[in-house]
C-alpha cells in the first residue's frame, strides 16, 4: 500500500475487545470498514464491524485468510502472536510493526529499550531463580515488586514483596520464568501520555492524564493531570522520545509515575489505544481511536486538542454495571457500554465520562457530586 488508505478500504484489527470496538467505530466515521480476527464468537468488536474471522492468532491458514480480506493490519492488545504478525507483514502493511509488539510484549525487552533510549524507569533486574531474587531484594530493599515478563495486565502477573517470607511463595506462583524485580517507587501520582505517530513521522500527544487504580484496575482518569506544567512537559517529551525510538506508526500509551521528589519515571508502554484515553472520545475533536485509525491508514494527524476537561470512570464488574439505570438517569454522564455478555468481577464492562469547561476540573467534593452514583469515596481520592 502506498499513500493514504482510500475511503471504503478495510482495516484489519487483531483482537475482538472493547479497544477494537471503539477503533472500528472511529474508522466507520472516516469511511472505513473493519474486519476483526478473534477466537471469540460475538466479541465486542465484531458486533460493530463489517466482518470477522474466527480463529487463533498463530494459525497460518487463518492468518492468510484474514490478510486476504483486509488492506492494512493493526492490533488492539499485546497478547497476540508476534510470529503471526510477521506472516501478516509479508502480506499486508502491519502498523505498529511486529518489532514494536515484541518490545511491548516482554518487560525485560521493554525496560532495556527504555533505558537504552535514555528514558528513566524504576530500578529493575531479571531473576531466574530464588537465589537471584534474594540477591536482588538485598540490593533494592523491600518493598519491591516481582513481575512476570510476559502476559501481565491489570495487576495480573505481579506480586508486592513486603517481607522476606513473601519471596519464595511469590517466586513459585508467578510464571513463566524468568521474572523481573522492580525497586519500589514512592510516587505522588500515576499519569499517562498517549501519542500518535503517522507514516511521515508527525507526532501528536494528548494532554497528560492522571490515573487512579482500585484493586490494580484503572478506576478513574482525570484530564488534564493536576501536576505542575514542567512535569507535564517532561512526561510528554518522554512519550515522544519513546514513540520516535520505536519508529512507531500508530498509537502509543506510556504509563508513568511521578515520584515524590518530582521525577517522572516510565512504568510501561502499550502500542495501541489505552483505557486511560477513553475520555478523548467525548472531550476532544479527534479521539485517541480516530488518531489510531488515521495513523494506521496513513492519513494526516490533526492536533490532539481538547475542548473540555474530563473525568472518566470505568464500570467494573457486576456491581458497577448494576448502576446502569441510575447512570442513564443522571444528567451530564456520558455512558459507553462494551457489549460484553458476562459481567465478571474485575472485568471492564464500560465507562462513563463527565465533561467540565476547560480549567474547571473540580476537586474531590465537586467530582463526587458530578459523578453521582459512581462517586468515589473520599478515601479513594
């Protein structure tokens, strides 16, 4: 494919979750069809797409059939086959590239890439045995975080170590090996930056957002983050450096800590739309999903501007989904459901956005009033 993808062309999306769903909805507004590759019947993304191929991410026959139905390929989550992407890349443009996916799939590769690019992170070391873990803890001290190098998300695949007695059970439980130990970061807040990079190298970065988690799952995002301007500028510069270093074509979310001493440390990267960017659907002329589609399709990237401040609240599990009637009855709440059949504990079922005039993002009590039935407790603020 040379030049921008013409209207009416088909974008192939690997993965059938909510990120693929919202990407497909943005693509439709730009005149594109989307075709999903997923092993899941009736997936959230397939519900809104022109077509779907059901099958595994490593099945070569399935991959070839999928490639024959699309003009360009992207993915909506990282736990897919990089080897499968290699096969697809021989048949169609794949954006982001398999090389980018490989960096983001493996925490050790990710940390090495970040540090080689001059991007600061928490101290870390690979650990392949209990003896190596004990030596690393002696070096970093406790508390510390032990993580798998692959297949981790929403708190899965990691354990906090607070006492020497925690080491052996955590090392035994977490798999696959090797693992990675990270030194504990005393952070003031968690933030993220989403940056798009086009085929011509143009980059656009959304405003830095502040993220709050509950039970290791993102609960609430505030945009813009309530941090000093120089801290926001430093975070944005780091995200741009990562995107450029990866030679990314597509969208990249960079999750970071703002340490208690003001330093900005990168935690992890995700080369796709990100949960913390959902507020952009309602608060920006071009959302993160439109930016992703534009980059993948080779279209010009508009400014990543916002017309409003925003709070985005995830709907997690059956308890929060049960509030749906009250949410729909509350003025000012903008609801989004993902079309998932089963509301399991910890599962993201949808989100709600509340907009405010620029510069008028409220404090804890005003935010609680604005979110109505979804108000966080003051202890969570």
